[in-house]
């Protein structure tokens, strides 16, 4: 099935190359001043956060509020990145607004799949966004994509752990220093990896600074990548003979103390994780969170930049999500109305709690973000120093990791298998 899918995708890519060059991108113009009755309009959105047929009314946008104010109703669909490409190449009109990651923009531009937006409201909003988000909002100097969210990961350390250890950001600036800090700690606190997320971030650094996907040049069979791979996936075996977390860490499992400032040495996370951080979280019941009104995250934690894998790394990966109006949509004016609402009052209409670090100016953030807290300023400083957004992404099955941890493959064999999968992807 995967081979058949790749053949179909390859055929459509050839078709796109031969046909899309003559496609003229449509424009959608700012709504006139007089009110238009959009009640009864149903927009379908591709929204990974909302999933398929959402019922909560939240995703990239606060759909419930928009429906109450405009009468526009919403359906949501969730497609994989490769499925989105196929839909774009096929010219499907069943989705009105796509919300995609910045790493997918190159595919969208290659497909010629966007609508030029003519809106003073949206242009004014974009002009207040961070420079890097503005950069990815245009094609040939015209607005085509609207930033709707951005965030970055960090090493989160409780203030009490900082007081206990005296650790500073400079002490864990590089990967080996960070691993040494965790593995040499001899107190009662626990360091958490947040599952495989920390490895994904180190790998993304490697990809950004050592790979060139655009020119199909990606080499993972290097001492540096093998070092990262071995250090994070070397792991240890627990009493049941199962593979555990990398040496010195535990994974971030439901019901653990990873978000408790008195138990954790450090963890890996985002500002949007704030609602999960509380010292009253019940360890005995993994499904119970006492987060209502909790300010533990803002009062008791600090954020440090993700350690660098080498001196070649000058910044960490920054992520962003963008809205695209489907050029084949029959509801482009209503879709524009929705995006203009978001642009007019971002924090009212966004569904991204604590994920919207879109603005350059700290004064733009509401009190709900706790802009005076140390951790808010930590994240803002980290984000402002991140001047590189992941622009290419791909996914392959990571069976090499499972086989390496299970002892079925040596380190060299595991990385070679991953290289093989990457080569297949690059040449599909």
C-alpha cells in the first residue's frame, strides 16, 4: 500500500509540475464595511488540533465564539501531511481553510495552492507579528498565508531545583553538559525526557544544520548523529526486562511527578503545557489534574533553551502554524471573514491557549499569559533568539529505534537503516 501511495504521489507531482505553472492564484478581497449575513454558512477546516468532527469547539480557532458572533458553523477534518499534498494536487474543494505547519509551506508553494489575501486587517496583524512569521506569510510580495500560532520547546526546571543545584543556562548549553548535569545529580529529584520529544528536538537541530533536503542531501551516518542516537536511545532495562528511558532520565508518563516542582529535576515542554503544571497533581490517579486556577507553572518554574548538539548550532527550531484559504473553496469570502476576526482580536478568537507567541511586542500579551512572570520572559527571549523555522519535514517509520533498543541492531546498523529510509523518502 505504501509503495502504491508513493507511485500515485510521484505521478501527481509530475502532473503538478507540468500543469500548475499556468495556474493563476485567485484573490479574496477584504469584506466590505457593510455587514454580510453569513449565518447558515458551513466552513470545513483542516485542523489537526481539532481532529475529525470535533465537538469541543476548540482547535486552532475558538470556533464556538466565532459561530455565536457570525452564525458561521464549522466542521473539522484531520489529514496526514502526505494526504494534504494529494488533496492539494487534486484541487479538492471540500476544505475551505487549511491550518498547516510552517514545515509544510514549501509543499503548498510548490503546488501553487494558496489564495492571495487582500485585507488591511490581516496585513496590519501580520505587521505586528514576529519578523520570521512575516517572512513566511507572503509569496512574491503578496499575502498568501496568515500566521495563527507559534511556540518553542524548552528545558523546564523548577526554581527550587535551581536553588538546590545552582544550575544556569550556560551550564547546560550543550547536549553533553546537559546529560552530565542530569547523570551527576545525586539528590531525590527526577529528570524527565517527555517521552521521545527531546530526541526529536535534537534530531531537528541536526537536520537544520547538517542536512539539505531541498537538494536531497542528508547524511546521518556521522559520529555526531550516532552520538545523539546512542546517548538518547541507549536506555536501560527495567526489572521487567523492558526498555526504559535514557540513562539518568525517566520518561514523562501519565501519573508521574514530572510537572511537580518539588519532585522534578527538569522536564521538557512548552508554554502551552502550563495548565498541566501543579504541585497538587494527584500521582495516585493519572487521570486527575488539579489545574483550575493553578499558577504553579508561572510562579515556580523557569525555562532554559534546549541544549545545542554542537557549536555549529546557532539557534533552536521554532515552529509556526499558518492558515491558507483553499483557492478552490466556494466560501472564500466567509473564510476571509473568519481570519479577519482572528486578526482583529487574536487572543479572543484563537484556540491556542498559551501557544500564541506571535507578537514581537511584549505589551501585546494579555494578563492571562502572565507576562510579568520570569518563565514568560524566558520563553519570549528563547523565541526571539530562534531565527530559524523548520521548513522541511518528513516522516518515516522508526523501527530502527525499537530494534536498536531491543538489541536486534547495532548502533551502526540502526543508523544505516534510518539512512536507508531517508534516502527512499528523498527519492520518491
